[in-house]
């Protein structure tokens, strides 16, 4: 497969993944709404002209051309105007209210969304948000725990054939250089180390720890080779190796010379691939991803400022900053095409699948966090409205006052239009920044 084809395939997988995520989000709204008796005339993925649709019962299901979201049409989202606060004839609020109530037929008044109790409204409106949260967690768990994150595996990539004066250099072997311990023991590229001196090795870190613990003793090493387990005897030798810091840089002494230490040396190099994360580490890792996403939403204005500044050339684009649709598409293409073309085999397919799942999982967490914003037309705005309605009713009940009724969301339509306009402007800005100052590295 060519790099261009693999790049396009990555973008296609991303689009399909986003479409499925949106579809499940809307199901999170529709399923409880129908269970509670609300009339649902439409369920669509996308906006604009219809591509395809079919009717099942009272609901039309379909796909539209512009895949920037989706929607479920719930009848009666806006309640009738209060008698003491009538709408101005011909106003935007009056027209929106009329449209919302138009599909409520005779005898169907009880099926309007506004008639639901506050708890049921919260279930319906939070259903989509929680669906994205669960989907994001599941995708990250599969990617990290089921497939693995990038790292060194217990499968050997190469074997040093000799023991040179500087074991950390790539100098070729000389005639007088002795064979390496790995070569003497008969280790081969492709061997998967199962145990070292009786200690099971499920990660490359386990192998390193076992080598350090066994020192220069002759120890049994079990490897899997061609589907069968083979036991070898390995005797490491002690060599001087440079001490390095957490970034991998040599630690220098007072005279500026590299500091060295004696360590056991075998002469093996691991393959790069997907390393499954221990189950016990998944909750904290995924928890950090969720909290990091929430923090990014809270600091979104700051992130947009830095993105625009990078687009104007005033600063470098941050790899952890806000990113738009073009940038996400570029990442998907690069993930899918890595290891193709001239670099075939350098990035295992399993690792590319895991990274794509992580990307889709992160996008679902972003949808979850973004929809928590308590402003219409976002789901968080409807959740906030339901919470305010419940608080209002409790206060009235506690003070012996009549039920104030449902919150009149029609009054907030102008606010919703402003928010929608801001979202469009933000989308355009991020597309521009992704084009002129793409995230690299």
C-alpha cells in the first residue's frame, strides 16, 4: 500500500469513527426519550440536504451531507408561552415556539419533552454526553490495555555479534573483538524472552531488571522461537556504560567527562511495538486523560489565543494545544501511513491501530467535555436548564408558592444563536491555524 493511499485510508477511518461516535451520542438522547414516551420524528447524522433516509414507525432515520454532528428531533422542547408573558407576534421566539409545538397532534400533549419530570429531562439530555464519556474510556482501555502503547517489547530485534571496546557505539566488529554474551548463548533476532533466571518477563523493563539482578552469573533464559520454547544459558559480562538522565543525556562529572558505571551486558536490542499496559495502571492513566480534557475545555480561550498567535507566526504551535478538524485529519493520516512506503515495517500495524483508537477515544472525551459547557445549543445548556427548573420548583414548594412550570428555553434562543456563531468562527479559525501552522512532531 502506498503512503498516499494509507494516508487517505486513515482520514476515511477517522470520518467513519466520528460518524459512529455521533450516532451513538444521538442514540444516548433518543433511547431514553422514547422510553419516556417523547415523540421523536427525526434521527439524523449530519446536517444539510438528505443523503439517505428511511422511516421506522414515527421516526425518520437518515444521513445528511455535512458531517459536523447530528441531531435527534424531540417534539415539544420549548413549552407553550405563559399566559402572563405572551410572545410578541411574528417574533423569533414566537416562531420557534410554534415550530416546536406544531408536531404535537391532538391527544399527544403528554408526549412533549417539556412535560417530562426534571430527572427524566436530565437522563435524556445527559445521555449523549455520558455515551461519549463511556465510549472514550472503552476505546482508550482497548488501545492501551488490549493492544498497547508504543514501547520496547520482549521480542529481540537484533543481536550484537561481538563485544567492542565501546558497547554503546555502532562500531563494526574487529577480528580481535570477542563474541558477545548473546551470540555465545545462541540468542537470535525474533526470539521472545519469556523468562530470565526463572523470573517471568512480560515487559522489556522486566528483562532489564532481571539482567541487572542476575549480574554476571550464568543463568537460564527461556525464549519462544518458531512457536516453541527454547532454554539457553546466558552469561553477561561487566562493562562500563555511561550514566544518563531521564531524558537520555549523558551525566557529566566535574571535569565535563561522561560519568560511567559498571553494568552487566548481554548484547540484545528489543523491537519497537505495542506494549499492553497493566490493568492496574489503566484507571489512573484514563483518569488523567479525562481530567486533562476537562482542563483543556476550561482553558479553551487561552488555547485559542495561543493557536492564533502561532498562526500569525508569533510563537511555536504547541503539540498539546487546541487542534481543529484539519489537524485531527492530518494526525489520522500520519498514523495510518506510518511504516508504509520506504519505511515499511518500521511501525507495526497493531501499534497504528492502537494509536487510531486512542485518537478516536480522545475525540470522544473532547465531545464529552465540550458538551458539558452550560450554554445552549450544547447539551450542557439543556442540562443546566433542567437543573434550574428543578431548583426553582423546590424553592417554590418550600415557600408554599405555586409551581413555576418548565423553564422557557425559547427566551434563550438569541443566546444560543450567539454561541452557535462563536462555534462556527472558532471552527474556521482552527482550520486556518491547522493549515498555516500545523502541529508537528
